């Protein structure tokens, strides 16, 4: 997928999904820092459509709830063994619709706990690095 295709997907789905979910125009959109997400045409589309984007650090799949949903979708689609592109598209849409609201809520609710775990891990890594440096002095 490239930035143009991603922008088309946003154009065809994002605002309608927000409306269907009754989010109104005051929602925050989350995406990672993939190059198609940070491309100029994507940023322009998001700006022109007044979409607020959550600032998100790169290389943080453990923190990003959507990554877990992509994994769920991939596993569900893989189990159904699509045999052609049309079938793949149909199955992807069906499996995406089957992802429950409670699954999404659980993933979002777990972000603070996962964030603390990452911060603790980083803190320990920094402490170990600092300790190593002190020992060399």
C-alpha cells in the first residue's frame, strides 16, 4: 500500500465510520508513523478534513491498540484460507465486522498499563546503562 491508496481508504471510510459510531467531528484518530501515514498527501487530507491525529511515537507496536486488532484480523483471515483477491477482500470485511466493541474497549483500557510497563522497562534500561557508565569512570 502506498500513501495515495491509504488516503483513498481514509476518504472512503474514516469520516463515515466516525459518523456511524456517533463520534461526531470531535474524535482523535490514531495511526502509527508508517511512511504512508506521515506522507504529505495523507497529512493534507487529514488537515483538510479537520481530523485530529494522536501524536504517537514510532516503533511502539506494544502501545498501539490497532496493531493488536491487525493481528487478530490477520489470524482470523488466515484461518479462512481465501483463494483469490475478491474472496480475501470479502473475508477481511467480514472478520473486521466480527471484532467486538468489547475487544476494542479492552485494548484501549489496557494502554495505561502497557505504557507503564514500557516506561518501567526503559527506566530499567537507562538505569543499567547509567550504572555501567558509572562503573567505567
